[in-house]
C-alpha cells in the first residue's frame, strides 16, 4: 500500500515543492527493504492543473488520466485533481473509466478508445461517455435506447490529419446525414493535433481549419482540440475544453515553449554495492564498457524491469543515460540489465556514495525529457513505464 507523507500546508509555489527539499523525515518513510521509491507530489499536480486552467480560461481545463494517470496512480491523482476543481476526465479504456467514475462520480469521464464491439452496455452502465470514432459506434450506442429516444452523451472524434483515430471528412458527412445523428447527444466534438510540440509547424493551423470546417456540419456542440502542447499554441486552439495530460505531470515536451508547470516526481533507487575498478576493467553483459582509467562504480537496484530503458546503456564509445546524486550526474556505464545498472561515481564529491543510499533516476535536476532523450525515447514513455517494484510515496500536504 502506498504511504502518505503529510507535510505542513504550504502555498503551491513550484519552488516550495518538497521534491526540491528532501529531508530526513521523508527518507524515514521509505521502508528499509524498498529497492526504489517514486515520490509523487499531489499538491504540485493540483498546482499544475490550476496554472493551466488559469492559462486557458474562459475555456475549461480537463485532465487526461489514462494509463493510471501516466503511471503515477489514478487512485490518488484523480481525487487530487477533483479537489483542485477539475470536472472533466479523459481515460483510454473501460477499466480506467470504471476507476474514474468511482473516484469522481460527479465528473464527466470520456473514454478515448470509444466503444469496442459488444461493450456499449458496459460503458453506458458506468455512466461514462465514449469518444466515438466510427459510425458503427454511433449505431451501437443509439441501439441501447428504444423508441427513438436520445442516447446518453458522447464525444465525436474527428480525424483532422493525424490519421490515427477519428472520423474522416466522409464519415463526418455520413454521420451528419444519418437519422441516428438526431438521437445522439453530442456533448463534445474533438480532434487531436499531430505536431503541437512544434509551435511553427503549419500543420497546426491546417488541422485547426479542418476541425472548424468539419464540426460545422454536425449539431452544435462543445469543442476540444488541444492537449498539453496544443494549449500553448494560443487562444484559438483552446475552444471550450483543453485536454492536458503530460503537462499536469510536470512534462515539458515542447522545446520551444515553456509550459507553466513544475516537476511532480522524484524516482530514486538504492545503491547495492560500491567498488573501485582498475583501468582496463570491463563492465556489464557483453563487456561493452571498458574503463580507460581507475574508476569507482556504484551498482544501483533498478533495471529495465523497473523502466530504466535498455537503450540508456553506455559503451566506451557512446554515452547513455545517467543518474543524479545530490544533483550531480553520474553516467550509466555498460548495459542496463533487468534489475540493475552500474554508474560511474568517481567524480561525485563528499560524502562518497555508499551502500543503501538513494540515487535519482528522475528528479527536478534530471527531468523526464533528458531521461527520455538519453534512451532514444520521450518523457511520456519514461513516465508510463515506471515499474511496479518501486515503493510509492504521495505528498499531499496533509489535506
Ligand atoms: C493522450 C491524449 C491527450 C493528452 O496528451 P498530452 O500530450 O499528454 O497532454 C489528449 N488527447 C488525446 C486524444 C490523447 O490521446
């Protein structure tokens, strides 16, 4: 069971985040036998949501909590967002919708994967709102109600160029003409941007225009186009509702625009062994790293089964990822294995890293984006792959 570490009530300023102020009390809350810990600052997630809500007002700010709130724990994240004022949640699956409805029964819960064949009744009984991407789904949903009555609210997903999920222009036209359109309660019309992390990419405006053109043929409904990066593109991308996920969790995906959010996680793992190796020693499976001088190594209890990407491995020729020790980077050397990594701590000053110490895999000084880049991936994947072996500690300010 996750623990809660209640701290003194403090203003939600990013600089006041306990993630930046590790203290002995918190360390004492981590079980001695835990090989790693994820500290999740629920107050900062709430503060991030409020900062985004202020940025997009008068548009509404929803929250994307799919994939267990990007791996951080929907059970804790959804109530924190609800308390902050969030009233619209997006999930991917029916199971996630069930969790969200249980935790936030008064809120609207949209299911991005829509209605799988045969699943309409289950979705309806949850009171969740499917985001429908095909005419078949519209038929299945309206078939639940008899005598020509109106079905429960849905969102319609229009594909404006991503070619991933959503109705094409032809399908939107077909839906607009179909009899069942009158029986659908379309609460939201939405689309998703392909290149929102590139503010200057002309595709953003093309998709905006396509969205406006296609939604005009459907019954009037609230509209939503922007996720975390899209909402930074300006007012005209906000429509009635924005759908950030990654930014709520402290992510800064776009290199060009700084989203007004701060980090919410610190992920740490224990040092199991420290050793000095002489010049010429090889490290790890396949001996891909060879020390060019005497080095001091620490073996850390986290590997690819915990979400440390194997692509973060380092050879003598090519650097890989790193961990942070008291804010200073220590590079990974050799292969990442299932449960372990080896890091070079030669240049870490006093006190020298020791057995049992926690080193940071993700921290305000080692952000998600940097961790992703060093493993040839993105921060989103880093976050959503954090493994089940970490102890989870939630900071909630005691409220
Ligand atoms: C995942 C997702 C989002 C959230 O995206 P972020 O980049 O994490 O803000 C929004 N809309 C749709 C359709 C998504 O699939």
